[in-house]
């Protein structure tokens, strides 16, 4: 397995979830054993040797890779969920979507001051989601050591919004 082969497992679905969007479908990669293992190992490799306390995963598809990474790095897993899903006391952050606003939430006691975290999602597009999660983690006093994505849509320049942070992606389009 290599990164070029891994790239070939990502499938384009035009006009999903709405007209004009080319959805990057990662399920062909997920269902292939060697591809899935390679992707997880490569993602974890970006942070090997660093002292990471927690991996923060973003709902929904970020939940596929983040617990695996946490396991590989010997770190804990913290879910950042969409509004209204978490049961205990929480902190929220709003971020803008193409139309309107949305918010993401994390449990108040999930990240302690001084905790070293990495943030994981399946795909980096405009960077709006990742930027919001950075704000959320920092509100709770966590230190963001880096961010990891399986796929990066480079033409949307999401990386520019994450200046000053270590950003890793395995596959770029
Ligand atoms: P953004 O905030 O623009 O960086 O968008 C990132 C989030 O939206 C990630 O959680 C992705 O899962 C999802 N996303 C955005 N664009 C796409 C796309 N073209 N294909 C698949 N997922 C996408």
C-alpha cells in the first residue's frame, strides 16, 4: 500500500448532498482492510513521539478515525458533537456554514487546562469546522498540538485558516 493507491480508494459523488458539490466518499477505502490499516497507521505516524493526552474527533465522519488514532497513540478520545447530542454540562462554539450558522459542543469536563490534544476529521475543506473546534478546545484550556485529516481539498485553502497549527493530511485533491 502507498499513498497513491490510497488516493484511488476515494470516490467522487457529484451533486451530493446537493447540486454543485462533489462529495468525497471514503467508504471504498474504509471497507478495504489493507487501505484502512495503512490510512490509520499513516495518520498516527504524523504524531508519533509526541506526548498527546487526547484525540478530539469531530462528528460524524471524524469519529471513524479519531478513536483508532487515540488507541494507537495511547491517548484518550473526546467527541465533539453537533448541537443537542451531548448529555452533560457543555461548552459550545458557533461557526458559519454556506447558509446560516451551526454549533458544535464538547463536555465541559472533557478537556482539562494544559491538556495536549490533536484534532481529527475525515476531510479538510474550507477549514471552518476545524477552526471552530480549535476555538472550543482552547476555550477549555487545551493546547492544540496539531490537526490530522485523511483528505484535504487544497483548492479551498482551509490550511490558510489554520495558520500557526501543524496540519497533516494524507491525500490531497
Ligand atoms: P469545512 O468546514 O468546510 O472544512 O468542511 C469540513 C467538513 O465538512 C468535514 O467534516 C467533512 O466531512 C465535510 N465536507 C466538506 N466538504 C466535503 C466534501 N466535498 N466531501 C465530503 N465531505 C465534505
